[in-house]
């Protein structure tokens, strides 16, 4: 048996997969419907939409199999995501990569397999639409074309999910998306007893930028700041635009919170120094760390970090709102 390799962009692929937050979900009718249609259309006992995680395969929707999870090492789909075209095996026993795979030698005794890669809205491969059966069979060009159509519908559903939870300007999670994914991550970290942190940001002197240089310039500032957050966040972190000029990041490892803030400060200062703009991008922030049982919900933690952030903002600017000239750094 040949173990599946890793895509060259594996970390970026996983980051995109985690951001759409479909791992460990099940019974989503929009995807279950597509596997039922595939099972009937292609007359196969098994039809699955699989997502390939770091060390496992997760069945987002599944017909014909009892379990949802497999080790990535024995996954046929982990091989399929390494190529642009579909992976078709008329008889897995005749392929040295799979002939002694436990999925071939034991139940479900796979002989026929077809896996079509499905991509996330940013182009990264999430997993496959796959078909399988216990009897060898041919798979025609027409069959492949029909499978491509269904895979495209899967990708359309990924796009719909992404649009509902994404801020159209900054392409970070919107408020709904941040709380939807962040609350799930909050519960997971609480249950694991893992210490994590919330960083809450507010851009300083943002209104004067809109007033003096126009809303297009203000939008550009929001995009720059969001891009810096996106570049710094880890695969398990969750970043979002919570309000007009307010952002939050859930840092899955609290030990990384200080380093995250410092790297953000350095990158914003570097941008200010080289941008040639008549203003600086400045921000205030509040940071809270949590371990199991400290807070009852993500919302509770966000509210307190918001309070901490505004206390810092008032300390820095006791006289009220500034008019927006250049200031020395991003703090």
C-alpha cells in the first residue's frame, strides 16, 4: 500500500478548510441530497462527500457507509486531492497503491472507486465527491462529466456558506461568521482545558480618515488591517470584522497572543512607514485569556475584552477624538 503524499500547499489548504468549519458536521441536507442523487445516478452502493483533514478523512455527507471518519493514511480520497483530474479505479485490486489497502482487503471491499476533487471558494481543495462499490466497473467519459457537474454543485454550496459568513469588504468572517465558528471553537477549547485568548481591536482616528480623504480610503484602511490579521492568524485561530472598524481574533493558544499583537504592531508600523499615505493606521486593543470555566460563552468573553480595549483607548486619548494626522506608531 502506498501512503498518500501531501499537497505542496498543505498548510494553506488546511487553513482554508478550517475557516469554512464543516469538519465534524453531519446531516446537512444540502450535501446529503447530493450524495443520494449520486448514489442513484451512478448506481453505486457508496456515495460520499469527504473532507481531508490533517490526519483523517471526514464524511460531510454519506450514503452506504456507517462510519464518518477514517485515518488519512488509508484514504483513497487523500490520493485524489493530489491531482487536478478525477481519480478513477476500475478495480482497486489491480493498482499497486491500493491492492493491499484495508478498505480493499476488508469491508467495504472496495473494487471500483471514483473521486472528483472539490474546491473551496479560494481555490484550495477541501476533499472529494467520491463513488465506490464492491464490484469492478467501467466509468465512461459521460460518467465523469456528470460527476463533474455534481462536484460543481458541491462547490457552489461551499460558496453559499462562505458568502453568508464572510464580510464582503475585508473577506474576514463577518459578525455572524465569527460567532458561529468562534463559539464552536470556544466550546472545543473549553472542553479540552486549553488556555486561549481573545484580542479585540478598534481602529483609532478612523472617522477622520473617512471625513478627510473619503470612504474609499477608509475602506482601503479596513482591507489593509484585515489582511494583516489574516496573514498572522494560525490554522485554528478565528478572525472576524465585528463592526465598522472593530475586529476580533480568537487565538487558540494563549501563549501566542502577545506575539500576535507584537507582530501586528510591527507589520502595521512597517506599512505606515512605507505607504506614503497622509495618515497612519493606528489601533487600540484589549486582550483576555481564558481557561476551562473562566467564561460561560464567547459572547461574554468578547464583551469583557471590548471593555478592556475601550479603557485602553480612553487612556491613550483622554481629550476626545483626534483629527487624524500622522502619529508615531500603531499602538
